[in-house]
């Protein structure tokens, strides 16, 4: 179904299913004996969503080659890519709190369980923004598991296309204190102008010393319908309602480094291949231009 300005979703359809896909990747990376990441909540959350495809994959009953023409090498790179991405953003938020930041905002939180699994310093508040049904599902599922947040967790149930800054402030965000912002796996699902508005809002809400992290895929401008079908069809063949051609917004958009840099943010970009090297992993042969971006505002308001 094509995107609309007021579409919504749960975790088994539309944009929401991408959160389940990523969580399944974290579950598989957690099971990897190399121990690159540890997300004990990813697997039970994915099982609770109830998509048979991902359950069988996590149980080893469905080989990764079922997702199209995927070789063992490519399958390994997919799991490793999920792991290094997760580790990058884990390290980012922990470094932010080590620097004294005590409020963290996770945008489009999906099945992100960082509020429950990371060792947050006393006094940390983690705000999670997402669709109401997504946050309700995660909160209820984790409560049934007996899981408790390791920080003060505040769910802000609102679409990012709505007035989320007002909702976030109503939930308690302190505009006088620095904030660590996390926008993981989000930008390609926003229109180019909405991506700019997101960063405009973040900049307006950020006190001096705030930090931000995200990833940017410059090739999304050239993402073709044919490529989208190649990626999506195997999932749909196994009963997973995902059609990337209708979910992602392609076409030219501002590069995050340039756009936020012009607003006073001091950021660095790290290619995905470098994250593989940092973790001692073989760099995939596939050409992936994803850049992971993080940094802060310095001493001046952005």
C-alpha cells in the first residue's frame, strides 16, 4: 500500500514491519558466539509480534538463503552489519551519558530495548517516540516478561509527522539541559523535506552540549522500484507484509553532515566498512554507502 501523509502501522505491517526485521537481526546477532552485541529482549519481542518467518529464522528452521539469492557470505554480512550498527549506537548513547547527559531521546523507537538493557547512570531519562500501538505493544510485552527499564523510561506516543516537540516537552524534556538524540533506521522513511524538519526541530530543542547520532544512505536517491522488489519479494513470499518500493522516500535530499553542520553541529561520519574493521570483521564486498554520523553542539546552541 502506498504511503500517505496520515498512514499508520503496527509491527507486522507497513513501516512497522521494518522494526521487526531489524529486531530479528539483533536477535540473530545476539546468538552469534562472537558476542558482538547482547540484546536479550530482541528475540522475545519478535516472537510476540508473531510473524512465522522471523520465528523460524531465529530458530534456525529457515535458512537466510530463503531471503532471495543470499549466499552464506552475504547472510553473514547481514547479521554482522546489524551487530556493528547496534554497537555503534549503543556506544554513542553510553558515551553521551559518560559525558554527563541525562536525557536521551530515541526517535521512531520501534522494538529498541536500550532503555531496558543498557547500564544507564542514575538519573537518566530515556524518551521513546513512536506510534501509539508500537509503544503499547513493546511496553506490554516487556512487562509480561518481567522486564524493567534500567532508566526512567517515558513513552511519547505520537507520529513524528505530528507535533512531537510539544508532546516531548509535555512528557518532561528539559530544554535547559543537553539531550542525546538517536535517529536510527529512520531517515529513508521520511520525505526529504520531513528529514530537514526533523533536524530543525531537534536543533531548536537542543541545549548546548547536546549530541546526535543517525545514519545516512546517499544512494537512496537512486533507489529503484526494481531493487525494492528484489529485496521485498522474498519477504512477501513468506507472508511478511513489506514493500520497500512503497515505504521509502527516494529522490535527492540534503546530506545530514552538510545540513546539520550549517546549523552549528560538529559531526563526524564513519562508513559502514570502517565499523566492520573496528570490530575485526571481514568487510563485505557489496557496495554500501551508509555513513554513521554522530557528534555534538559544542559550547554554542546549534
